[in-house]
C-alpha cells in the first residue's frame, strides 16, 4: 500500500510500532518514474494530474531512518511492459486496482475526444509496434530498531486492594 501514500511517515511509524526489535521489514513500491510515458502524454493535453505521484527511493530511506529503522537497503529496477494500444494499458491498470488518487485530478470521466487525444500523444512512444509502460520498482528492507523500555511496558501490576466496586 505504500504506493498510495504521499507521505510514508505514518505508515513507517506504525510498522516500527508493531514489529519486534531487530525484525526485518521488507517492502516494494513504485518510484517516481513509474508510468512516465503516460504522465508525459497527458502533460501534452492538459495540466491536470492523471498519474499518481510516487515517493522517491531517497525519501523512503530518510523516512525509515526517522522512524528508527537500521541498516536500510533500497534498490531500484525498471520494468517495461509493452501493449498493442492504449486501451490495453488502461485495462491492465484498472485490473490491478490502480486509479488516480492525486489532489489535482480531473473529477469527470475521460470522454472519447480526450481519450483519442491521449492515444495520439502516447503514439510518440511506440517502438517495434508496441506501446511501452515503464514501472520503477523500489525494493527495500530495513531492521526495526531497539525500543526504549519506557515505550513498551512488559507488565502492569494492579493490586487487588486498589480495585473498588462502583457505587
């Protein structure tokens, strides 16, 4: 779910809270170069954001450190999928549950004319008869840091004599 976040801090704080000290946290998410061709094609049509913005690998590493994770290791790989046409790409994106979550997204449906304009703009990227869709995938791992004793009480004792009946 990291790819849907604009700020990873709340997620990393909660992950750090629930992991045992020294446990490993492994994750993968999309990076900012994901769907760059689609983003560029839309940019030629209007100024709305049609493709989600994804967090940079360096920002993820800094967020891990802020939340006490140790030994963070992050790596990036680019994968390019090829499609016969734009509709096939959009069908694939819909099938994986991807949808635009950005604040500047258009609120209406994409009409036939706008979709045709997008398809024409995307054609600039066609290579060997196929349309590319690039995914920047960030793979990460980090060790959960040691918690202070005061953060995680091991035992709470309440003497029976302090328990009273309600009046």
